[in-house]
């Protein structure tokens, strides 16, 4: 079987293998989080706005820090993720923080079979769509779960970033989505020295593919913004030029590193 035909199982295993290392890493700073620190960044907070009393569906939530951070801001939040170990850890973290955030273990595409509800906001961020082969199906799920006039808030690493090799020295991948990228990697972005090796199956998605998938499925684009920095220290050769703002040292501010989209479900 081609790896891309078994991508769900391969990627679930990959995220299961990473979860413990991530929880124990300085990158995720679970101790700080337990003491009240938010895991959310200014980019998404500015787009989400006032969350008091809002219902939020958080897609691909990993082990739940952002989900719980959203609930701390007054939202009623449901987080979903492919990894059963991540969801178990999210549920434990919710108990430890007395959060009312709810969690469901599900593949994004299969979520309509596990959840029957519509939300004011659907949210997903940073390193999510690369794990999905079909953005049309992704956008259908978003539309399905949004209330009429509901808002989709999306923040993601820019597709230009994924064109480069790991050290940002040469262009190694196509900008456009043409085939699955099958790799075996050691360590993890949260702990490069972690004693884990996993296989992954990912896809690159250009901006037009993202935008058109949303438009085609009844979402009206309200904003598209690009940023010349990452709020995370998760790439090789990165430097912090302002607090929580990182760039590739030798590329400085020459490339986009993150983009954001806000879209509204049309009230037909």
C-alpha cells in the first residue's frame, strides 16, 4: 500500500509518538500553562475578538492548550484531534485546570459522524492543513459546523516556508499540491533531541487552493493577511528579533512565514 493511502494511521502514530515529548518540552511550557499562562498568540487573539459566550470548534487541537486557553477567555470550546494520546492528555489537562473544554478524538473529515452541533466560530492554527490531502473536504467540514453568519478563523504557516529544505538553504519542494510528501524524521520541532523517529505523510497547499476551497463551500473571505515572522521557534536557523517573533536568520524579513484568513459562512 502506498503511504498516502494509509496516511491517517501513519500520521496518528506519528502524533502519538510525539505527544509525551511535547508535554515535557520547554516549547510547550506546560508548567507555565498550568499556572495560568495562555498559549495563544496576538495574531489569532486579534482575529478571534471577544469570546465570552461564544461556541468554538477547534480543529486539530493537539493536546489541548489552545483549546483550554480559548475556554479561559469565556468560550464554550470543543477540541478535536486525530491522536488518541493527545486527546487523552488534553482531557487530563482540562481536569488539572478545571476547564470545561470538551475533546473528541476524530479525523477532521470524519467529524460529522461524531459531533452534531453548529458553532459561532471554527478555529484552527499553525501546522494543520499540511496533514490533509483534500482541502475541498476540509472546507465542507468547516461549513457544516458553522452557524449561519458564523466565523472561520485560520492561522497557518505560509506555504512559501514549506518549499525550503530543513535548513532554508534551497528550494526542495513544490509550492503547489501535486503529490504526497512522505518522510521519516528524527526528533520533533518541540524537542530536536527527542529520542523518537517517525514517518509522516503531508501535502503542500498554496494560497489559491486554500482560498478557493473556502469560497467554493459557501464561505465569504473577510480578510487575508501575511506576516514576516513566526510566533514559534520551531524551525532550524531561527532568531528571535522581538519577544515571541522569530525569523530565519539568513533570510531576515524577506519571506512570509505565517498567514491568516477570516471568513464568514453566508446566510443563504
